[in-house]
C-alpha cells in the first residue's frame, strides 16, 4: 500500500511541475503548436504500447462512434481550456479552477442521491472557493484572472464528461485503460492540426523539440501511468483524495521557480485545498 502512495505522489509532483513549465513554455511557443506536438507524442506512445490490441480497439470505437466522439471531444476541450488558462494566468489558478468545478459536479451528484447536509455544505464551500480565488488571489496586472478561472472551470467540467463517457465506453466494449489511452487524443490532434501555422511550423518545433518532448511525457504520458498504478493499489477513493493536492503542490513549484512568495496567496491555497479535500471525501 505504501508503494501506492508513492505512485500517487509521483503523479501529483509530475503534474504540478509540468504545468509550471508548461506556463513558461506557452510564453515562447504558439499554444496550438504545443497541443499538436503533445497530442502527437501521446498518440504514438500509447498506440505502440497497445500495438497487439489496436484492431479491436478501433473497431470498438467505430461501433460506439457517438460515445467515442463525446469522450475524445471532451478531453480535447479539457486540454485546450487548461492550456489557454495556464497561458493567460498562473498554473495554480488553472489547476484550482479545474479541481473545484470537477469536485462541485461530483458532490452535486452525491447530494442528488443522499440529500445530506454534509454534501450541501461541501458544495457551498467549493462555490465560496471560486470567489476566494477570484477576489483573494493576487496575480500580475497582465494576467487575466477571471478568464483563467472560467477556462479552468470549463476544463474541469469537460474532464468530468470525459470520466463518465470513458467509463461507459470501457463498460460497453470491455476495453483496457491502455486501449482507451491509445484513442483519446485523436480529436485534439486533428483539431490542433487544422489551426496550425504551417508557414513556420517546422522551425517552431525544431527550436522547441526538447521542451515539447519533455512536457508531453511529463504531463500526458508518465503521470497517467502512475495515476492508474495508484488507483490499482489504493483504490479510487484514496487516490481521489491524494490528487486533491495537485493545486497546492503546483503553487509550491510555481513559487520556487519564480522566487515570489505571496502570503495572501498561501492563505488562498490552504483554504481551497481544505475545501477540495473535504469535498473529495464526500464524493467517495
């Protein structure tokens, strides 16, 4: 079981670090190019890992076309919103908004079933967290805090749709996690390819290839593996509680990287983390 916590810690750490550096990368490279390259590396990696099952995988997706489109389309929306949210504000805002909205939807589902006061209080706490994030968190004047929160919230809502639809696809088609991973980035890849600046694409990728490879594996590929390992060893409930620490760990690395500790932001970080941990407990 201890190894399971180690897996969860690696997932949290890699996710936090990757989005801090993704924020920096977005200042140097077109976000569409980043999405294109990251989804390409993810597709190649997961298709190679499930090479012996590819035919059955894509037949299953073809037989469940609408469900597959919902799954991969919602994941594409999640990543687009997360990337642009991180681009216009700092990674803590993006991560916090994503996890808050994801938790709100989950707790509302729980409240709809049990009508418990505890679930209702969790919903109120999470909604208050959004206002605390907007009014209490300090960012640079050039950063768009409100739009960053909205995009992060859309990302969290889209991610919830992805979770539900991917679970249903696995149930209907008896696909493994690896098979789902092999197919889920195609819409993101195709969508990004449509909007690419082809006139200087090769130069952009060549100048940033090392950063793109590292961020692709650190944000899309390796964390997913350790997250699945944590779920396998700890169960979904404990893992859900563990990943609630992604926003504060993201802020920690953001402070270390930028050498800029703002104590009011630390307070906001603690409040939001507490609300997320309590909410994850109610969701389980």
